[in-house]
C-alpha cells in the first residue's frame, strides 16, 4: 500500500527532535551511559495513528510493540533493551517528512518501521538515507520506492536504507487481474483510481494485465480523495455494462462507491488492493460489501502457525487497530532491525559502536543481509530492498467478514 495525498515538498524540516535520555539510554553525544539495566534504544514507528487509515496504522504500531516486548522478554540482544516511539503522520507526506526528521534527530533511534502509505514514504526516504538509518515498511507497494521511476525498463535502487516486507503493486495488480479473469470469469472491467501514487499505479497495472489476458476494459475514471458523492461515476459504470469494478485506492472512498453502486441496482463486485483490506471497509459499506474483493500481501496471519503467539498476544493486550493487514509484517520489520543490532554487536567484539552514525550505518548493512524465519515467513531482501516473500492473497467479503479465497505466489 499505499498513498493518501502526494504533495510537492520543497524543503526538509531541519529542526532537531526531542532526544530521549532515559536511564540506560545513550546521551546526546552518542556515548553509552553506565547502567545495571544496560542500554535502551528506540525503534521508531511512523503511520497514520488517527483519522483516515488509522485502523491499519495502529496495526503497524502495535505489531512493532509486540516485537519489541518479545525482544526484551527473551533477551534477543543481551545488554540492550528496546522501546517504541510512534509518530502519527496522518497519511500526509509533509507530516511524514517531519516525523522522519524527528526520528533521525533522536539519537536513541536505531531504525524505523513504516510508513503505511507509499506517497508518505516518498517524502521520508531521503531523510532516513541521509542519516544512514534503516527504514522498513510493512505495507508500501509502489515499485518506484525500491527500483526507481523507470523500474519497468531500467531498475535502479534510489536509497540503500529503504526496505519493505510487503511485495509490490507490480505483482499485486497482476495477481488481481488473473483472479478476476480466470477465477471469477469476469470479462469486462471498469477501472477507477483516486489519482494518488498507490491507487493510480495499482489500477494501471491491473488494467494492462486484464487486457493482456483477454479481458475488455469497459471504461476508466478517476475520483478525488475525500469525495463522498459518486453519482456520476455510478452512472458511467452502469451504462458501460461492466461485470466488475476495479478500484485503485483506499477503503475510505471505495466503501462509499460500492454502497452507492449497489443502491443504484448495479450488482457487480468491487475489487481492490490492500488499501481496501480493512474491517472499516465492511463496517462502512455494510451489506453492500458482500461479494467484494481485495488483494493483500502474504498469507492470512491467523493461519500461520508461527504467528499464533503474536495473534494471541495482540488480542490479550487489547491493542487497537487491525493486526490482520500489516501487524505481522510490522513485527517482522521490527525484528529485522533488532536482529541487525545483535549482528553489529556480535561483529564488534560484543560491543556496539559508540558513534550513533556509525551504528546506524552498520545496522543498514546488516538489515540487507537479513535471512531468518519471521512470523509471516522467511525475511530477506533482494538487491533493491524488496522482500523475498512474494505471496499474495485474494480476500472476499462473505457473511460480513473478509475470507481468504486464494493464496499464491505472484510471478508478475
């Protein structure tokens, strides 16, 4: 996933951030304080924690929290404890950029998990890269983030510090098109997007693949984020004779579109990407959501034996948000950073470098080498920083809940 609104940013906020100096943490000079409890470092989190997209954003925050708690409880890095610093980007690129600057300015922060939205990530990557600090998103799916603007013809990694545990839209869009044509036997699709980085990119890939498979594109259109009245769009779709609506965007608009579509008597399914995969979509659309579909990264976390304890802990703690979309991938992202800290410590005579910049840089190098079994599967990154886990799942709303209907490995 994911993009909310893309803003052209002309400057980077350079004001320093409040530095955490609790007992056992590094002080402002980056030197280690003596403490019987060891050293405390911070894992940063950036996600929309309020407003639109907060259901999935909170799932990211608390997925990281469970990982940090496990690391501390099980002494993953002897002599080192971790805590979480979660910042709310409100799904806005400018706010995300400010948060990245704040996290970089906090000398206890060794790496960050997030953001949720691809458009927000575009505003943050350079900030983290300039500080040689690892950033791992559990949800960004825009191919440009790892392979550059010309990724279809000339792949070039823009930032070595950026990684993700989610697979890309290049695979998600194709996977959806294949299921729509071959699984659902749909032959005529109307394609709509929200004009944002995530939504437009996803719709474009679906459009291309669906046509290649032999499907007909009945029409295309765009909406604006924040729109509430989709009457004219519904009329276009109805007149097109489409047997499927594919939507590239978020659950905020798509839940209203499907409701207005069904209310107008157009009984065709709405199919979207992981931006739709949230309980909020069903809650808002109500019965109109029955039969609608969405793709999401990986395998349903509830079905993974390795994730059983994670799910139980998340529920027992009463954490807010939806762990089902990205909670497990956030856990694995945080784990990759923490395991990288241990690798640096092991390679440096069982000590961590006293210089924070050196430590962060070495962590980036170790994250790149990640190779372990996470709760969502094997965690590894290719030369672009993309996950080695290419599994995707199609979900469908059945009896008021998302149910997995197909899981497979995407091949493009």
